[in-house]
C-alpha cells in the first residue's frame, strides 16, 4: 500500500467526536465511526436481563443515513443528520434531524442530559403502557 495515499484521507476534527464526558449521567459511548455514526447507551450495567430486560436498553443513535423504512436504505449516507432515542428496538421516544454533524452532536448531548434528569417523556412513547417496568425505570433515573 502506498503511504502517500493514506495521508490523503480526510481525518475528522477532534471536536466532531462524541466526548463521553459531555454525555448525561449514566450514558456510555457504545460505538463511534470516525466522523460518522455513533451509538450511546444508558446504564448498560443494569440492562443485563437480571434487573432490567436487555432489549429495553435506552439507546441514542447519531446517523446520517436515509430514514426510509426500506431494507438497506439506512446505509445510504445523506447530508442530513439524525438523533434518535429508542427505549426498545421498536419504541422511539424522540427523533430530530439536523443539517450538520456538529448540531446533531449537540442534540445527542442534550437528549442524554434530559433523559438522565428525567425530562424525557418516555412513558408517552409506549402505545401499551408497561407500568411496572416504567416505575422501575423512574426509580433508576431519579434515584427514588
């Protein structure tokens, strides 16, 4: 491989990375592609199937792929960035779109901070309420 070709590749700016220290309390960086998609999760230490069901792990996705519901469409990169909070694989609590990654990164930090503070209406995201689980989630978040 030619070393000169490697030097020509763009490198993401340091300020365009997810800084785990800026996330709301309890949130952890799970995965990040350089200058691309990122996944952050809430308290993976307790969503282990013993205390809380693993599929209920609150997750925020930062993506720039298409939001169409067609197979493979999410793999097509777009200029628009999306920040989506999922409470479960099919339970979306919040989703916002942005023109650039910097604004989306700020929104990612904002949603994690609001969730950790108990300021996200996660109960309203459920069509079929799961009161016992949601009461336990309240206790986890608010320390009640």
